[in-house]
C-alpha cells in the first residue's frame, strides 16, 4: 500500500446531520467509501439509530434539507454510472426512494430547502418526472441573499434559517471562508468556519466546515479541528468527530463533557429497499 492509499484507508466515515426543526428526530448522511452513502434516522428521544438506505453514488449534503416535522428528506444526488447522472428528490425519511423525482444531468444547482412542512424550494431548473409527495413546490428562493448557486447557495441559507449568524466572509486566493456563530450556553459561542473551494486535508472535500468554541468574556478560542459537523440545539452541544456522534456541554471554565451517541464507522453496505 502506497502512502496515499494508507492515508485514505485511515479516513473515518464522513457524517453530516440534518435536525428536524419541529420534532426530536434527525437524518444522518454517512459517506464512506467516497462513492457510497448511507441514510439513517436518529430518534433523539431515545437515541435509536435506524439504517434507511444506501446509495452507490454521491449525495451533496449541503444541498439537502429535512422537513420541519422530520418526515421528508429533500436531497441532491449523482451517480455517473446511471441515467440521469444527477437528480433532486423528495423521499420519506430515512429512505431515498423518490416520491418527487427531478432528473437533472449535471451537478450545478440542485437540492433546496423546506419552507414549511408542506412546501419546499427546488434549487435551479430540472425536468419533472414524478410528484407524488403531496407537497407544494416553489421555484423562488426563500431569501433575496445570494451565496452562489450550488452548495453554498443552499447551505448558507439553511444555516441562517436554523439560527446561525453570518459574521464574516473572506474571499482569498479563489477560496471562500465564511464564519457563522451560534450561542452555545452561557458566555460561549459555537463558531463554524465554512470552507468553499479549498481542500484543507485528506478526507475533507472542497466544501467542509471547521469548528471552535469562543468565550465572549475572555476572548479565549478553543479550536476543534476534528469536529466535522456541530450544532447547539435544545440546550446541548452535538458534534461529529472521527465518524462518531457525541453530545455534551461546555462549562464556564471551558471544560467540555462528552458522551458518545453512535459510531458510524463500522456500517457495512446493505442492499435495502424502502417499505413504500
């Protein structure tokens, strides 16, 4: 095994989580190897995690969204081995079988955001093949703000909708670093630095996040480079580190408690069908 292959073999599962805004549930998008993605449901009341379906292809997690009631997933996916090679879809959580199916053919735009439990915005032009979800579809974006048409154009709107304040954007050398902040209890802020167009290290794509905790009183900054995803929701910190999901809280002195909820690394491929 050469050095590059050895590094790739050590890369943990890449995990992105969508929290339902009006329910105590979530959807987990677990990627690894790079062309395989698993969708899982997470019941936050009892921490049960259920495997939904696997996809041989790519799901662009920053262009996905979960309905406020946690029942529907809006996602954008691609698979160069099939036709169409890319598509947006609405499915029933935690599955990928499309209720609404919009073929595309390229990786520009795609995906979108839920406006409420019964309506969503579809990002960009698509062909319309099937609309069986009963949900309303809107072509106008939910905000006049523009952050590009692909991942950043959906993701930055989603972050702000979910309580993240956009604090700073720094275009440099063709790459963009955009800083978001969210209160994390007491005098602490959870800081999210969203990278677009820059591969920071193996296992991190062109679009990825870096996190830190910031003390507003002392201006102390605790860098958390291994946190791939993080949120502060309903009084607790949630984060993904080395393919594992954790919860905890930060004390006034900066001490961080941690409890592992689930390890997404050992999941094997399964050829599963949706029950609808």
